[in-house]
C-alpha cells in the first residue's frame, strides 16, 4: 500500500490573510520554561543546568485559525442555525468519524473557465470519467490552486462551486467534499462582484450556505492531488483534530493506494 500526502502545510513563512505566528523554544529555552512552570504551578524548584547538557525539550507555540492549512469545515461553521434536524449545527468534535474515511473520487476542474464551476461542469466531468459518487464517497476537486499556495494569489485566483453543484454531489450521498483551493466557494472578490452585479443574495457564498440546509463537510486547502493515480482506486483518510465546540479542525489528509 502506498500512502500519498494530500495535505498542505501550516507554514508561518507563507502569505496568509490571518497571520500565522510560530514561536519555537529551543531545548535550552524549554529547560528554563519547564523549571519556571514547575516552580510556579507545583512549588518544585529545579535548576535547568542539572539536566543533561542543560537542555530539556523544544516547544512550539502557534497562533493561527482553525482554517489554516488543510482543514475540515464543520456544519457549525456555515451558520448558527441549521434548517434540518433539531436546528443546531454540529461542531467538528461531534461528527461521526466514518465520514472521514472512505473511497475517494477525484474530479478535474482545471479546465473550468472563470471563478465558479456549476452543476453542468461536474456532470461533464462525471461523464468523462464514467463514474458517479456513491454514498460515503469523499469527492476531491482538483482546481490547480495548490500550485499558488503560500502566495497572495492563492486566496484570489481559484475555482469554487455554486449551490447547484454542491447539491448535485450531496444528492449522490456525498458527505465530504474537498478542494485544493482556499475555499469551496469562489474567491471573495468574485462573489462580491457577482452580488453587486445582480443584487441576488443567493450568489453570496452558496457552497457554504448550502450547509445550513443540508449537513455536510468541506475539506479546504488540500494539496498534491496531481499525485493521485487517477480518478478513483484510492481511499481517503481525513480525520479532523478534535477541538471542542469548534467550527473546523485541521487534518493530515492522505490517500491510500493498493499496489
């Protein structure tokens, strides 16, 4: 079995609209930190110089959002009220784990023109590959956006889905839709321009707003989708980090290919 990493990194050196701060305490600084914390919290005095080579353990501190790097959006991210079930959208820690492991289906949207792909674009791609997703399939969208990861253009130049396209996949029993782009919706600028032109509120982030009416998850900011062996023949694992009460959780998404 071959394991293919389809995640993008949390990288403080790359461009992000929400700044990522990554502070690294060296093993020596970790020793001093441990000594201070033991004294402050437990009343235990310990000289860090008594440690072998005067070092303890390194420590990383990060300041970032749960939407940095490859992550999964939970239903509670889409709005405070769900128009299904009991009306309360679930958080990332409440979702069933079996949603996040299953057969993958890769759809190539690199040929789409413009910032938005519609149901017709997905139907054309499904006809090309001769497949339709089955319930439990994790659908991955390759837009080519990951090639610009770490740059400002990554957040402004990509292809997203409209509402009918999302509904088409959900109608097939899909619960998790992934993309290599910053968002499953079109870029913010394109969404706002479309709204200014039409005055139609239904064009405002329709992929996300669809999640207020139908329970599903998005994986955003995938990477390396070109390394997959084809449109199918692989399993996807994308278990989200269990953050209590959160609207999203980071994931190390991978694909398993039998050889």
